[in-house]
């Protein structure tokens, strides 16, 4: 039966970096159970949550929250070498691979063998690229999302561990190993302007940690954080990587310093464990885009004061030295001591794996430095992929069996994957300092320009006043001299005339001369009066100029006051800076306090807490809210206590509470309970499924819709529950929710529930009649890749069940998917960039093409060319083989291929 998450690696899907969140998701897979060697555990990848925001609570508690992730194990078979081709020519290989079943058989004798299943079985023909895609790429993507990851190779000497991990591939790029390909993907994803990638390369030789990048540093101390248990090597050299070529040079330098020796099993056998550590710091962008339409000034201030979020991921690639038997390797002298040290460290690692697989109370991590270094990789917080390498020779059957059992035990180890994310307060402080410096510089520039303008105006005014005064004095002096000259000339003329007149006729002309003199005197007086008026006008102009000077001085005083105000503003900016620094310090202290309170809360929950009163409804609501807050951080024990102490019936009764907050908390509790397979039957028997469907119908709250759909998706993993959901009109309710929702996470939950229902062979006709296919197609309006992945999974499940029904003869005629118009979307997304969408669509096309009645519609819809592409280029061998077989067996497809002259 199909499962609801997008992290089911058994179905060939992978996680998306763009959708990994901090909070615990509402829809999760069941916990893996311990199985026998013939049934491996299902892989659980990092979970997604329904929100993308980071608040103080999640930031404070993210180091404590985690999601389960089992160690994934792939087995790789080395081809026979020249010696084995000659020596084992008369003997059958001790290993038989069945990659399509992800199983191998280890021969006991000619008539008996043991079968083992792994997450992936890689034949001797598997390319380096395929090995990287299966083993390493999911771990690398998780590291880029802020998680720790480990990739490790284990096996007998000479079986290809170093070839798988450390091959540089300079002559043939196809031979590049996991280290080179992983760094290529990391550098392609990060922005080196704001992000950083740094590398350490070490070897563990004779129980001593040595730096391969600095051979003089040959005794590095291992440091463990007593609170978090994180292991670090502060004495190792850390080199920042800027491009792929510099990384390859570092690998070449490290390999040159690594210890190796010639043994009977390998001409260049590694005598130390090599450990490559890649530290990635990546900034998280785009969290505030939803508020961009609010007040622009306020939004800009909030963004400038919000510290950036930095995700820290560490990738550890471990190339273990090969296990070997002394009698087979021929080791002696110093090489013998090296072999003993290698075997002891690998033995200590095996003991730790056994203890973790058996859930032992004590795990002997401190027995070896190797196990101390790998403490985070097995049973810790890192996402781990292990590739075990084996050889086909029957002479080494014992070593091969030991390697296989190591891989089987490793598959039972489960880690708690944690997101490493923190606020970069130093970056915020630097940004605020830069902004403040810019403001101060701008203010100083404006003040300087203002002072220069005042000085210019003052100089110009003084110059104008000086010129006016000078012109006035000159003009006044010229007028005075002119009038004085005229006056003297007039007096002189009068005196001369008077003398002449007296000489001629003193008596006869006395009266007439006196009258003439009187007229001239009157004329002189008028001139004097005019000169006086001109003098007063000049004095008035001088007074006006003096008034202008006074006004200019007042303006200068006003501008001086403005300068003082600007100085005060600068002082206020300085005080604001000090206030911001104080607020940053307060925020840091609050973060520490929240972390302390979270630790205290978890400890109280572990001790069982105080006795709770479950008798009244009010106390029940309070307890529900308290326990829901704890369970939001991954506290499974708190959820179990809530289930025992409160009771399922009382929890379900709160789904009908009037308080919206209580309903939200209650539906979240039910959703988390529904994630556990052991609780699902109890929830359905108590009427929980009916209550969840009623919430979809009656509630208008988006959060309730999202969480209720996630709970229904979990319940829909059970075949009996699927029939109940159909009987109670669940398809129409889910379709209505999808039609009214815009939130991608709500649509993902609804699509996941419908996809689970599509995996039921008995419900095909009912699902089609009630509009399940059209509901899935309607949700592709959302461009979110997770929604498309769930829609693709639902279509693939429907096509698989429909193909099975056609084969059994219970269905005839064209596919319902084609009749309901799903074929155009299937063809459009057959080569989707997202691997989780592409793989499901490729399977759906193959299932549709298996029946000749669909062939003509698929040719018209353009599906034939996609089938040809799948048969040639699909990375999964089983899908590629299936598509090729369908094309060969279909007469309609063969005729069209010949007509179009397509080479397949």
C-alpha cells in the first residue's frame, strides 16, 4: 500500500531542499519496525512542516527537536579482477544479485543460499554517477538544507571503497567519486558572496588523528560538547573552498599524505581511515515577502532590524580502511601492527552498531577514536548513508558475509535528524553599524554643505555692503566737490559782475543789479535744497543696505540654530544606536532564557510533571494546550502521556469546542496521534475520522483544514480506513477543501490523502465517480513542487491499480485517467526537473502503456516520444526496462515508431 510522505525512498522519491522546515510535520510515516534480515527497514527522510516562519520558540528549541531518519544502506559488487578470473574459473560466484528486488543471495553451497534485502543493490556495472545519485545526493541535499550528513564506505580490503568515494576522475570525468561530485553540487547551490564552504581532511592512523592537509599536525584532540554531544576537531586545519579545482588539489594533497601499503589482497591498501569534513554555512532568504505590501518605511525598518537566518550543515565522508584477515593479507612487521589497529577500530564500530540495533542501554562509543568520531553518524543527529562493498570471489565468502551482516545491522540504527539554524546577530550588528555610519556621513556632508553656503552668503553680503558704501562715499564726494566748485564760480562771477556794474554806473543801475543778484542767490538756494534731498536719499539707501545686513545676520543666526538641531539629531542617532545594541543584548539573553526554559520543561515532562486534574473541561483544555506546545518540539513521550492521562474521548470532544484556539490545539494532537500506526484504529473506533471530516466541512480556519487533512492522510494509509473515508463522503470534502485553499501545505496534505486513496484496488470506480481525478488535476494550479509530487504519486497509484484491474479482467475500456483529461498534464511533466514528480509520472506512463486500448490516445497526446525517452534515459533501471519491454510488445507503438522512424 502507498504511504503518505514524500520521503519514501523505497518508492524512489527524494526530498526537496526548498521545502525542509524547522517544525515537526503533521503528516509523518509510521516508525520503522525491527525486521529480520530478509525485510529491511523503510527509510525515513527529514520531515516537512506546514509553516515556513521562524519565531523565537522554534529558534530557541531547534537544537532539541528532531525527526527520525534510519541509516540507509546500499551494497555494491566489485567486478572480478584478473587474478579472480583465473583462480575462480571453475567455481560459481558466492553472491547473486537481484537489483530489481533490491536483494542479494549469499551462497552457502551449491544448493542453498541466504537472501538479504537492502535499500539499494548496485551491480558491478553500476556507474559512478548512479552510485552518487542513490547513496550520496539525498545526504548532500540535506546538508544544504541545514542538517548534518554522513556518507561512509565499509568493506573488505580491495573491494572498491576508495574508488567509490575518493576517485578524482581527472582523466575520465565519468569515474569521479562521491567526494568530487558532492562538492560540485554544493558549490552549484551556494552563493560564495554570502555563504561559505570550508573543508578539513583527516586520517585516523594507529588510534591517532592526523591532518592530511598539514602533516606536521599529527595528534589532533577530539572534543565532545557535554550538552549537545556534538564532536569537533578544533585543532584540524580548515580550508575555505572557492572553486572545484582547488578542492581537487586539496584531495590530491591529502591522498599523497595518506598511509598505504602493498598486501596480497591489494597492491595499494589504505592503512588508515580517511575522514573528509565539509562545513556549509548558508543564508536563508525570502521570509518577509508576504508583508511587502504594508507600510514601506515600517517594513524597511523591520527588515533592517531582523537578524538574518543562517543554516549550518556538516557533511562527513568516511573512507574506512579495509577489514582483512592476517593470513590472507600476508601482513607482517609494521604492516601487521597497522592491520591489528584497523581491525580493532572496526570491531569497536561493529559493537556500537550491534548495541544501537538491539536498543541496548549502553553503547561503547568511547572504546575507539573511530567510534567517537562517528558518534553523530550512528544513533546521533546526522542523516547517514552507508555503502558496503563486496567482491564476488568464493574464496572470500567469510569476509563478504561479515560485511553483509554489518550492513544489515546498520539498517536497524535510527538517527534523530536535527536542523542547524541560528540567527546571525553579528551580521545584524555590522549592518546597523554600516547604516549608522552612512547616516552620520550623510549628515556631516549636509552640514558641511550648509556651512559652506552660509560662509558664501556672508562673504557675498559683506562684499556687496562694502561696494555700496564705497560707491556712496565716492558719489557723495563728487557731488560735494561739484557743487562747491559751482558755488565758488558763481560767487566769483557775481563779485566780478558787481565790480563791473559799480564801475560803469554806480547810480543808475544799482536797483537792477541788486535784483539780478537776488535772482542768482535764489537759484543757488534751490540748488542747495536739491543737493540736500540727494544727500537724504543717499542716506536712506545706506540705511536700507544696513537693514539688509541685519536681515542677513538674523538669517545666519537662524541657520546656526538649525545646525544646532542637526547636532542634536546626531546625538539622538547615537543614542538610538546604543539602544539598538542594548536590544540586541536583551534578545540574546531572551534566547538563552528560552533555551533554559525549554530544557526545564522537557526535564519536567520526562519526570512525569505534576499530577493533572482531568475531571473538568477547563483543566482538560489547559492540559491539552500545555501538552500540545511540548509535542510541537518532537516530544513523543509528552504525547503518549497526554493520551494516557486525558483519554482519547475527551481529546476528540474538544474538536467541537467553541474556542478556536482549543480546536486548533485539539486537531493538532489528533493529527500527531494519527501519525502512530498503533493509535489509528483507536481514533477511528472512537469516531475521530468522522470528527475530522466534519471539521473539513464546517470550519473556515485554514490551519484546521491543513492539520485535519494531514491527519486524514495518515489514517488513509490503512485499507479499512480508506473505505470508511469513501463511505462518509471524504472525497467530496477533500475536493472542496482543495478548491477553497491557497496554502501549498494544505494542498499538499489533501493531495497526499487522495494519493493514498488512489492506491486501493477496490475503490477505483468510486474514486473516479466522486471526482478524485479531477480534484487532483485541479490542485496543479499551485506551482509548489511538493503539491505536484503528491498529485503525481496519486496518478501513479491510480494508474498502477487500474493496470492491475485490466490485467485481471475486472476492467475494460480506456483508462479513467485518459477519459478525465489527465494525459496532457502527465505528458507535460514526464521530464519534470523535480525527480519526485518525474519518477511517478514515468511509472504512470508505463502503467497506461501496458494496455493496447490506451495506445492510440497516448500516441495522439504525445506520450510515445516520452516512453521512448524513458526507455533510453531513465536513471532507474527497472523503469527503463519496463518501458523498453512495453514498446517492443505493443503492435500499435511499433507501427507508429516505424512510421516516424524513431530510433529506440
